[in-house]
C-alpha cells in the first residue's frame, strides 16, 4: 500500500526519558513534515524537510531533533521528555509544489507521565 | 502571522440536517484545503479550492472559496452519521512556510 506510516502508534513514557518516533513514506514525495496536535485538536507545524534538508523549523524546543536519512524517512527524537510534550504527533509528506496537499500518517499518541 | 479561524468549534446535529462550517482569515491565501480527520487517524484531504469565488461539490459536500480568497465555507446537505469527524481548513502561509491549519470543527451527527 502507498502510504505514510509512522511507529509506534502509542508511546507511554516517564518524564526525563528520551524517545524516538519513526516515519516512512513510499509516495515518492520530496517533502516531509512533523506536526503536533494538542488536546484541543490544533495541528501545528514543527519541522519540514525537503530532500533531507531542513527547510522549516518552527519555535520548537531543541530537545526535539528531526533526522532525515533519506527523502523517504523523517524520524523525530525527543530528549528529556516533559509532561507538556504529551500530544499526538503526525508525520506527513507532500510534493514540493506550492499548495500541494499533505498525506498524513495515522499519528503517534505520546503520553508523558 | 497568518491565522485561520474556524467556526463553529463544535456542532452536534441530527441525521438529515444541513450545516455550514466557516473558515476565515484576514490574510489572502493562494488556495485553501479542507481535510477530515477521524479518531485515531490522520487528516485526509477532501478538496482544494484555488480560484476566488470557486465552488466545488463532493457528493453532499459543497465547498466555496471567497472572492477575495480570505475565507472558505463547507456546506453539508442532509448530514449522515458517517459525516462525523473533525473538519479542518488549511492554507499555505507565506513563501517558505508550511501549511497552517484552523483549529477545526468537530461534527457529530446522530441517527
């Protein structure tokens, strides 16, 4: 199936731990993103990569570090997790063209206790 | 900062009713996209409107882009329980920025 897939689906961890979320797309898209959806369902852009190069880095704590080994993969590593990091994290991909639609993964629900 | 304001935030209706969701901004967008998100899944694109004044229909859903390209609406005719979900409008920000989203409208249609 052609899709954006991210793992794990659920992640429960304690404050202070380090965790990673993986994302892969087989749609042949040039651009990948990480969005954070808070408890009120607001989706906010965190990072965007185009062909492994970081092009958007919103105001995100530097505890969050994206890594793109190739244009089909964009992983998110989070250090020293805090309670406020609890949210659903979505990976997405699109063509580079302006106004191209996003294709989202099914999200990773991160719960920090 | 470009913002997209959606209203209403929540909508609970009976099957067969009509409804309209609004997406407004003080900024001009080259296009606006509408997505629907179901629980446990990512948003899925419904439609993109590009031309000011454009109207697009998708079965019982009608999307309109304002003449000034600052606002859009989604009208659902004869809503069904399967229409239940979170509806999000989104527009691309200034050059070099990613898609920004409105805060969404949670629709619940009961039979």
